[in-house]
C-alpha cells in the first residue's frame, strides 16, 4: 500500500523534532502575522464569508522602486493611498539608481542612500503604511546583490583566478602573475601544452616563486604554466542608488556578511524605530562568477577530509576518473559556506531585529532547495515564458521549500518580465501570469513593480529599465481593484489547510555539483559590458536544472494528473519523504544515507520511480569505491528485488503513463487538456482545488477528482459567489481563455444552489451611433461605428480615458423573475502563440474587444469593470423599461503616448553616475489598438425549465 495522505501529513508535522534548527526558525513565523493569516478556516459558513471578504494580509504587494532615492513625503503619501485604494496590501521598498539629475530650478534632487534625508523618508513611509494598515518590507541593500562602499576588496565577492602562461621549449623560469590587493597565490602547475588525453597525469606542482619568478627544469616539449589565485570577481552592486556603489560582498565570508548587516542593515532599520518592517528582503543571488573565498582551502580540508590544493587542476581540466568527484566536493563546500556564512547570519540578524526574512534563495552562489530552511518567507520568481509552470522554475522551488519546511506563506516576484516594455502589460496579462504562480503553490504575490514617480517625471512617469510598470499612471488602472480582489481571494484560498502534492521530484544536486567547473581568466577590456570577470565559471545549482532534468519530466507528471514538489537529498536526510511518489530523474550520484532512506520509504509502500538510470556513483572523492558498491546493491534491492512499489523506467518518456498505473491521479480531464492545470489543498473540512486554463482558447472538459465527496461547489474568485455542483463525481468545467475557478469538496454542510441551464438571445445591437470624449478634450465627437481610436490621426498617440455615451430604449420582460440582461462586448480573438523559446513571451495571447479596460455606468450607476473574458456584465439591476443611458469609460495602455514622445537618451545622467541601466525594448514603439472595438450587444438570458 502506498503511503496515505494522513501519514504524510503526520510525518510533516513531526519532522521538526529531527531538525531543531528548523523548528526554531518556525517559531518566529508562528508568532507573526503570517501564521495568523494562513490558519485554515474549518467552519464552512465562515470559510464562505472569509472567501468573499478575505483578510487584508492576503492582498498582493508591490515592489516599490525608489529611484535616486528621491521619494518625497507628498509623493509617498499619494502613492501609498493609491495602492491602498486599488486593493494592494503592502510594499517592499527597493532603492535603485537615479533617473534624473539634480535640478535647482525645480528643486528636484536625489538623496544619498542612508543619508539623514533618506532615512527620514523611510521613517515617514513606515508611518504612513501603518496609518493605512499596509505591510511594509525593505530590501536590505541598494540595488542587488548585497554590497556597497562599505565592502573593502578583502571582503568582496571571491573568485578562483586561473592564469595560463605558455612556456616555450628550453625555458627554465617564468614570471609569476601579478597579485593584487585582496588576492593570494594558491598554487602553480607545469603541464604539457598538448590537450591530448592523460596529459594532466604529467602535471608538476611548482614551489612558490622567488623574486616573482617560478623556476623549473628545461624541457624539449612546450608546456603551460597554470597558476591558481584566490581572487575577487570585481563585481559591483547592480543598479545602486546615489552613494551606494561598491563591491558585492563575499557571500562565503561571515565577516563580510556581518559588515554589511551592521553598515547597511542597522542603519536602514534605525528609520523604523519601534515599528520594524514586517520583513527584510534578500533578492535573487546573482553573484556571477563567485566560486572561491580565501578560507576555502582550510574549510575544504575540514569538511571533505583532504587537501584540495594538489587537486586544483581538476577544477579546470579533466585530470582523470577523480575529476568529477573533486568538483563535487568543491561545489558542496561552496554551498555549505553560503548557507553558514550568508543565509544563517542573515536570518539570525532578522530575528534579533524582530522582523522576518523573505529570501529568494537561488542562483549564485550555489544554494540549494535545502538552503531555504533559513528563510521565514521563501520566495520564487517567474520565468519570462508562459510555459514556466510546466518546466523547472524558481517559483516551484520556493513553493516546494515552503511545503517542506512548513512555511505557510510562500511568495513570488510576479510580472518581472511581463509583456515588455514597461507600460505594455495589461490587467489580463497580469491575471494570466499570476495563475501560473498559483498553480505552482504560491499564495502571496509581490508585484514587480510600482515605480515611485515625481511630478517632474511627467506622464506616464518613471519606469524601471526592464520590468512592468503597474502604477496609477496606467490608463487602465480602474481595473486594478477588480484584479487585486481576484488575486486576494485566490491567495486566501491557497493558504487554507495543507498542500497535498502527490509527487516529489528528487533534484540531482550531487550530479550538478560534480558538473561544476572554474574557468581560465579572460582579460576583458576596461569598457566591457560585464564590468567584472565571470571567466566561464559554472557554479549555479538552479540554472543547471533544465540540463539535468530535461524539459519533459515536470510536464509528464502534470499531464498524468498529478502535481509535484521538488525535494533534495539533504532534505530527505533531515525530514524524510512526505509524499506518495518519489521520482529519481536519471540520477547517478546520490549519498548512501539518502538512498537508504529511499529504500526504507519503498519498503513501507512509498512509490519510487527511477527513470533513465539507477543511482550508481558515490558523490565525493573519499570512500567512493565502497559507497558506490553500496549504491549498486541498493539499486538492485529497490528496483530488481521484491519491492513492488519501486519501478525503473529505462525510457523517460514512459513516466507519465506509468504514474497513473501506480496510483490514481488527483485530477483527470476528458478530453486530455494539458493547458489546464490545478493545485490541491486539504482542509479539515474538505478538499479545495484551484483549476486554471493557461491558454487563449475556451476549454470544455469533464473533470474527475480523486478527493470527491458528497457535496461539491465552485467558488468564483471574481465575484466571491458559491455555486453548487450536481454531480461531484464528474464535474463539467467550462473555462474562458485564461479562466479559472476553485472547487471545494466536503462531506458535511448544505450544498449551494445548483445553477440552471440558461438560454440567451440578443435583443439589441448597441454597436453604432456613440458619442466619445477624450479626457482633456471638451468637445464630444460622434462615432458611427466602433473602431480603435489609434486608427485616427488625431488620437493615434492618445493614452488615457475616453468616455463613450449613448441612449437606447428597451422593453424589459418582467413576467419571468429570473430573466437577466447582459451587456456583451464579444469574445475577443486569440493571437498566434509563439514558440516557448521566444524571449520575453509572457503575456496573454488574446486580442480583447475592449482595449484594455472599461468602467460601465447604466443610468448613472456603476455596473462594474470589464477587462477579461467573457467580456460581459450583468446589468439587470440597473436597466429599466424605456429610455436608458449608457456610459462607458475606457482606458488603454500608456504605450500610445510613449510612441508619440521622444525618449530620453540619459546621456548626461550616465555621464554623472555611470551607465547603470539601459531601457529595454523601447525601440520602435508604435500605438496599440485602443478603446471599444465592438460589437456591443444587449442579451436577454433565461433559465431553461426542466422537461416534465
């Protein structure tokens, strides 16, 4: 028998006893607002009420970019109030590069980072956020990664510098490389110049140079001198504020971390007084090329049990069978140092300052899934592709960590690359991407982002160089409260109960560590774009996952009707395997201790599936022979013995169909529809599914759920309405393009009313004879036929609000009580979906009949906002028999006005502060279709009486 969900949950609850450090981490979250806001609601009536009106803590947040910084108190208040009114629940303040020069004529000026004026602006923002009941987080640096002018070169990001010098025939000495500040010579080797196989076996380690030169015997063969130095990447903080430029710190060095925490962290938090931020934020680790630290040789000896110095060549050359084992040990040491010397002190500091740590724990240095144990609030980040939920992603990485380490609130940096350039993204784009994050287990969205923008910036205001601008300068902003309410309801729902993903995908950490390599130094010109030396170093864990996992394994699991989390060997060693199914995707290297636990899991009925190959290689150098032999014994026992729940699939393509044979899928769709995804939460009172259509076409399916019950109901996250389901065992689902719904199953409680079938007929075409007024224009214009206003030369570059008005007569049928009248704008037209490999392809591929949002008024009363399929409103309460007045206010994007403007060249700004950014995709802007495109019809809808 496979492990049951109840057993999995029991193990999940008990795992902290086995890992006291993680239990201690959980204490802080339990005492904070995060735990309060994520406790499941067990009473069904209360659950319905809370879904309709979720707590404020489930609202989305925005990354609030302070450029310069130059945020004034007036602007701070205005923007926080705009966010609050739009349904945004909090901000993360991120201080970035200046966007304008100081100007005495206007009084505009940038304030240096951490100056008294800057800290006063932070204090005031915190005060205003508390007044408005909003959450406030702060990034613990300016720009990213952590660093700045307080980091000396001796604490800057470390790198293994590898110099290669040609040694001609007969030469007996060579100049040693120059050793700069913050560097030291580690070792030098003389090797044959030939790249033929086994040449490294003739390598000779040289004695330290004398008077700056290496001495060695002459040879009749040409050779190369390879020198290894403990060095620095030279990487500077990216996108820093005024007076915040400096080296990125060494994330393997605890002294460097603590230096930053005291110089920057203490100073920033002093602005918050006795009201600390809800959380401090550590952005994605992008310390490119950092693969060394001065203490690494000593730490390696202590941790791995042998001296790395004689083996340094293996980091850049194939020196034989031991190469990958040594590289593995080097990679694992880097991970441990980053955990212990950056993440652990950062978390300890946050606790000392009575705040939480929100952390994007992935990237460079090579932190692992297990490294997320130091984050109170794990956070992911979306890829710039609509397929992100069907392949490896940092979003699912963070969600998996939250599920494993019992962090109930899991956030993601959302809309980072949405529909570039800035101001191009629409509300439908935002919903389409947000649903992909929800499908992966996210329940707190951090929008990326909201640019602080002063009056001197004009319209549409400032924007970050490479991100969506989602502030009130967007003409479609009237739709934001409706969108955020939807997102808030889904976020609330996905915090209820416990995650119930069936499948754990074992990440190949040990194989990836073994693939790491250092690179020979490339001497770039002083004007190179990078500004620092990566030198071909390959030491990222998450960025290697696609190569090792392939593009199909996750999609196969999803298409088989399951959802999944990631897990890694360190987590299994500490927490066990709290899942029904464990997949080993072509894993070769695995610690024996982990494989023993996997074997025990299989003996107790847990389903284990290995694809492609069985584990056979011990990860490190020491004890490799005996441990590899034990791995092979375990593979034979698990997959070739009598454990009936263990399966080996030589062909990886067999995985999807095989999973459904081993245990019942959680959701089955007829017909099979890979574009529809789901995520499942188990509550004490039932089971909740979020189901989303990720495509630009409507989908009609018959759905069967494993967690069926006597009662089922659907929840509409737009309206909060609850509707009964007549047959919980087989549910018909109709989803609009990019549509979604929640389905709740329970054994108790009254079933909500089941909707009757309805028939519709158009009763009036309202597509012609409108008057239109563009904001700022006091003259009404006649529009006989609806069309895009960007087609007219006069309004081609208009971005803003346009008001459409007309009157019409209608005779209402009041004899049938359930008659509804719908204002219908049409279905929209699907656009061609590009290849998933197309850069920056994350947006909704649907040309709607409203570009981009419309506020509808009937007889002077607001009837609602229209911005997403099915592009219709129920206007029954507002209509009357006889004459009716219809007013529709439409907002487009700001792209049209930007297309008609000269774009800043930033020449003088870059001369003053350096070229800290380059605007993305701002070339060749052209106006977009805008306004009501038609048709507009009034539709009468009636229920169909059941046959007698």
